[in-house]
C-alpha cells in the first residue's frame, strides 16, 4: 500500500514539473489541455526585436529579459487568469471571463511597462557581471532592451480554445507587421540589415556589431549610405 502511494506521489511530482517552463517557471503549452472549458479571451504576445538582445548582448541577458517579461505578466493579471510560456519569446495570457475591450486595455498596460524592464537590478545579473569580464555596459544593455517592443493578438474563446489560440496568433502577426511599418525607417533597417553588414565588414560578429552601433550613433542610415 505504501509503495503504491509513493509511486503516486512520484508520478504527480514529475507531471507537475513536466508542465513547467524551466526558464520562467510559468506553465508551458501542455497546460492548455487543462484549460479547454474556460471562457474568456486569449492574448497572444510576441516580443519584437528580441533577437537583437541575444545578438548584441548575450543569451544570458536574453534569458533575464524573458524572466522579467514573465514576471510582468504575472504581476498584471488577476488571480483567476493564466499566464503560459508558449515557446521562445511568445507568451499566452488567458483572461478568464474578460472581453476583447478589457484585453486591449491589458495589452496597453503591458506595452507601457515593458519599456521599463531593467535586468541590471536582478541578482542573477549581478552574479553574471561578477563572473564575466566582457559584458556590455549597463547603459548599453538598458538602451538595447528599450528597443524591444510587444506585438499582441486577441481572440475570444468560444467552443474551442485551440481555435482561439490560432486566431490570436494570426492577429498578433498582423499587429507585428503594422508595428514594423510604424517604426522610423532607420529602425526597420536596423532590424533587417545587421547580419548582411557583418558579412560585408568581414570582421568577427562582436567587432562588426560595435562598428555598426557607432555608425548608428553618428546618424548613418544603415543600408543607404554604405
């Protein structure tokens, strides 16, 4: 009887951690199976220009940003809502019993507060800084993170939560295209041309990115003057 009980505990333990994202501590996409009968709206978030953070800073800083964004979502939702890391830099929020107008207000709050993300206050950042000699300056880290934006799509959960996720995903990509069109031309070029410029300059990736950054600071429109 005791062995059966112990096996049940072990199985529950592994099932619990199988549903958790190890980086952010949020539930992962397997959690959706437990939410099929909920009513409300899906908000599908994707971080714009997140790749720039990984490329120009390092993947550890990118991980800190994902954790900070996850914490931001958790702080802004109600107790009855759900936050899920869908994968990469994509997150789902289920606002239970909410409508699309309430979701739009929620998205506006998240967009504003994302601009205030500061990983340099984190204890794990300070530990990383103590161990790694060639981290970028805190000023550059903050400046690079501020370039990150948020695209979002909303869909009402009707009969099928999976259909709602697909609809929210499609609307998120529409929002992403519109956000890119609103960016200043230099910012759009900034996001698209860096990899090509690294090849043209014929330097190491780190050296080339430093040159590109200096050129941008002096007002060069990358891709137009080269």
